[in-house]
């Protein structure tokens, strides 16, 4: 999946900002869910 995003990023340079935004959202959601599980386990 990351390779596909990277390929699209190379082909369509103008979409760099939207891809960065999507990656940011993805990371925030992943980190948020991990932290929620952590807090529930403690």
C-alpha cells in the first residue's frame, strides 16, 4: 500500500500535499488507537 502511495506521489507530484495529509491522518489514527488500547490495559 505504501509503495502504491509512493508511486502515485512520484507520478503526480502535485498531490504531494494531499498524500502527506492522508499519511498524517493515518498515523494520528493509528497512534490514537494504540494509546487507547494502552490506557485500557493499564
